[in-house]
C-alpha cells in the first residue's frame, strides 16, 4: 500500500500542476486545482448546482473551500449564482463556458497526443478509474473509522 500511496501522491501533484498550467494556457491565471475542478463541475451538463452538491461530487468535505472557490470564480466572471429561498444555485457564465472550451483545446493539443486511443488503452484507463473510485471509498471508510476510534 505504501508504494501505491506514494504513486498516488506523485500523480496528484502532477495532475494539480497540469490543471493550473492548462488553465493558464487557456487564458486564466492564478487558479488553484480546486478552482479548476469547481469550474468544470459547475459547467458540467450546463445545469445549476448547489454548494453542497458541488462539494459532494468533488468529495470535498469542507464546504468553505468550495464556497471560497465559487466566490473567486464569480469575481473572475466565470460563474454566477441565483438565490432561490435560502439556497444559492451556481451556473457557468458565457465566459466560464468559453474558458472550459479553451481548457479542452489545450488538453487536446498538449495531453492527448501521449495516448494512443486504442480500445485496449481505453479499457485499461476505465479499469484504473474504477479501481481509484473503489479505493477512495475504502479510504473514506477508514477515515471514518479512524475518527471514531479511541487511541
């Protein structure tokens, strides 16, 4: 497990660095990895989303982190909010949508040429994605056990 965890750490840092640099190349500087993730999730399927739902899908426990990111993205003109009762619903602006499309273009030109796109490669990536989702559930379960376990 230690070898896997070290690989996960290295992969996370590479992925985080990629997200920030890809977003800079797409035209928006000084975004953190969580900002990029929140923007893309808000833009996903072009539907409004609540703060709690964004945190849930991204598996971010601290809603203050997501809330701060939404305020930052709003200040950049990438997302907007609409109040309904006590609840705020977030959606992507035209500028935010264009930014996500520019990010996709940079991703296609810089990242994707390293992949063959073969059926076998796609199947291996899908299998790896499933394994990561399974392991995230096990880590979440272990975190709950550790938080309730007496030392």
